[in-house]
């Protein structure tokens, strides 16, 4: 089954899931058992009705009277067990997150079509791992990892519908519902589907993210679990970018080629797809009860299970000289797969004196494989798999001492061919009601991703077996959070054995390389909003500096986003309006280029990108629990020059009008 057939099946599944979610929503509305409403003396219904941007919920009881529920009862629980409340207000941060990724994309620049990849303008090294991933990092921007999954606890069925127009012949839609069957049991189901034809030749995108979650805790709090199933796919038709002649036609603004489908591309017969499925379960049991003699102590045993499969496919109807010679001239097909089974046993001990202490032991069974063993012309052998077992031990600790919140996490692989370890330590201190200070250190060592180590392809130059050293990262970070003054984040990172794909030699094929020299990376990010009456100026500025001997790790020196906007309440405060203009800019640099064959970005030093302004004008509104978005993206594209690229030979988006909404239901 090729990628196009798979996409057709996914499209059918979208309609089925839409019907299922609709039916669940209707049944949940009728069957949900109501929790105790907040007392009448705490209700602020009249005040909230008068505020067009209020964050509240209410429902009618059996007598038809309206009951008000505290919005703080609608809980969102992160993987780290941090809890926030459902938020239906309209803020500038909501505007920044109203996009394909559903998160603030500052530091990323998207390709021309929705659902294509993003080029990274900045990097973060605060997510630690002791085990490598499959690779294909350019395909993972819309791929949620375990740490990205959220769980819920709500008094009434809660639904959110997200819609946004695509670039051409398509749309982006996400439907989500969560409900409690009791005070201690919650389920959620969500599906995000996107399809967009795009403006250029052969850039169709089709993606799907289907998620089921559950979390439960017994009445006596002795046993708890949370689990999820996640199925994700990212399908892209690929064209390799514009040809050299087409780049000239694009930059000079030849009127004939303002119809972007007329621009010549490298090829029109390729596609790639990343598919992943994950089954996750985490549960724990309290051995020592609160009523026992150790009244201030908790002793828990825990277990975590995670089985995840991923595969990546690149299809091309006929070989193309862009990738060099091939073993076959037609029907090229590369398939890479990874299966990973993870189990963790843990013992947690909590006291008022020593805080929370957790000991953990992990076992990971992995199989990264292809369908054949390859013998190259020079006598080398590219194996068909890397498989094995890794055992790791570690611990976690957190405590609050003199108002300072301390955390530490340590893990080391002690058995298996893939060595690795990490240590993280952090401290946070709330100086006063406004100022929050933080500091952290991260030390990480792990093997490079699997596709750096072994790769097989129908293209001759893209077959390799490497024995790279572990990548080592040391990072120190400081943060300041203050609404009155500013938000600031400073990080300094040292990278040893940095592994990358190289296109630094002009005319040569892309190849995995490992830097022999240390790389230093300084990042300073500052944010501040200034308000005057109903007007506001929101600023985010980032400065970056890299110390290296080559051009292997490239970022722009300056990235900025500045928004001036106006907010008000109209029509007797029934409508909350938000309108303004956002300016985005980053300085010129040798931005990484994109390889559709590998699903990866690679370092290059032949073409700079950046140095072009982007202006987006937006008009947003909120009516009750509905947030409406209307945006003129890249308004200045036709009169400030056409030298706007997301990556070499990959243009950024032209001016386009897009709109959509986010609608919350609390039934």
C-alpha cells in the first residue's frame, strides 16, 4: 500500500471519527452526572456576563435553573502533573498559539504549505534523553511525544472544536471531548485532521492525530493510573524545492510566476510519510496508608509501560539526479522502522523532612530495522537492523526548602550497547507576588539518532553504517518571570560530538557527520508587554551567538516578534474585540536546507535566508465561549521584495487571508 492509498484510508477514518465524537458528545450531554456546584454566595454570574472576555461556565439543573461551576474545576493535567484550568479567554498569547501546531511558534518558520515542515531558528536542550530516537526530525513538529500528552478532570462534559482554513483546497480541524464518569475517572478523545493542496506543485499535505486518554484514582487515593493511545501520521508530497532558474524567477517577481504553480520544481513524483502508534500506561499503588503510624510518610510503588512503533517511507516514481545514482531507475521505495518497548519500575517515598524521593529502574527493548542486508560495491555491509536491550537506573528528588523549590533527576544506562546518561537540577524561588526566579543545569549524553548510525536507500549515496560517539550536552539556564518588569531566559550550552547531516561541500551528496570540535551556544530571550489604556505593545526578542570552527550549527543572531494591538468590549460588553498587527523578523544566516529523502534538515553554507520583514494583521473576537480569528498573513509580501525563504530553494508563504474559530462547550 503506497502513501496515497494510505491517505485515502485515513480520510475515510476522519469521517468515521467525526461521527463517533459527535455521538459521544450527544450521549455525554445527556448522561453526565452533575457535580456539586459552587455556593451561590461565590457565584459571579452577573459580573461574568458583563465581561465579554470572562472565563466561566454554567449549566441548567433539572428545574431549569442555571448553576454556576468554578472554572478551576475544569482541570488540565500535564505529564509532569502540573495542573491548570481550562481557559476560554482571548489574549495575545492565544493568538500566537492559533496555528497548526496549537502552540506558540516563535523561533520557527513554516514552509509554504500548511502541514509541511518548519525550519528552526533556535534550539532548546532542556528535554533530556538517554536513548536515541528514529530520526527524521523534520517530520516530528506535529508529532506529540509522551511528555506532550495532557489529561483532564472536569465536572461536566467539555468539548472544544478548532477550525482554521488551509492554504488551498483543504482545512484544519480538531475535535476534542473529555468527561468524567465519576469524580475520579476521566476519559478524553481527540482527533486533529489537516489537508491542504498548497500553492506550489506537488506539496499536498495530509496529517492526522488521533488520541484517547484515561486517568483514574481510587477514593482512598491508594491506586491511580493514567493511560493513552496515540496514532499519528504525517504525509507530504515532495518536490525538492525550486530549481535554480525558478528561484531567480521568484526573487525578481516576474508577474507570470506570481501564480506559484507555474514555478519549476526539482521533481513532482515523490512523497514521504511518518506513522507512529503508541500505547502508554502509568500506574502506582500506595503501600503505606496515611492512617498508619507513619502519618507524614507516603510509600508508593509504580510501573510505567510504553510500546511505540514508528515507520518512515519515502516513495519516488523514478530516480532523480538531485540524489545521485540509484540501484533502480523506477519505483524507488525506502522504508525505515523502529519498535520500542519500555518498562519502568519505581519506588517513591515522601516525607516532610526529605521531600519526594523516587528510585527507578528501566528496561528498553528496541528494534530499528529494514527489510534487507545491503552489500555495497566497496565491500561494506549495511545491516538490516539494530536491536537490543538497555537497562537503566536512576532517581528523582523534589523538595521545598526556605521557599526554594528544588528538583533533580538522574538516569544512567548500565547495560546494553547504547550508552547514555543525564542529570538535571533546578531551583525556583518566588521573590514576591510578581517576581519568580529560576535556575537549572542539564547534563546529557546519548547515542545519535538511529538514522545517523544506519540507513538504507535505493539511492546509492544514502546507505551507511557509522560508529559515532555519544553526543554530549551541558547547559546552564536562568529565568526571570515578572509581569511588571519583563520575562527573561538566558541559557549557555556546550555541545560535544554534535552530530548533523552535512551539505557543506557544494555538489556532494548529504552525509551524516560528527563534529570533532566543541560548539558553544548562547541564547538570551526577553519578553515584555507595555500597556496604555486599550492599547498594548507585546515584544519578544531573542539574541543568539554560536562559537564553532565551521558552519555546522547555524542560527540567526537576532529573532524578534513585536505586536501592537487594541482590545475593547463592544455591544454592551457582549463582544470582546482584539485587533492589531504583528511584525516578525530574523537576521540573515546560512539556514539549514531540507532533504525530503531523509526527512531531515542539513547544514549548508551556500545560500543565506532571512533579513525579510513579515507583517500579519489580525482581527479577533470573543462571543461567550467562542473565539473567532481573522488574519491577513504576510500582508507586505508583494511590496517589500520576494526574497523570502524558509529554507534554501523553499519559499515562505505569500499574502493570504485565513480565518477560523475555537469553540468551547461545557454541557
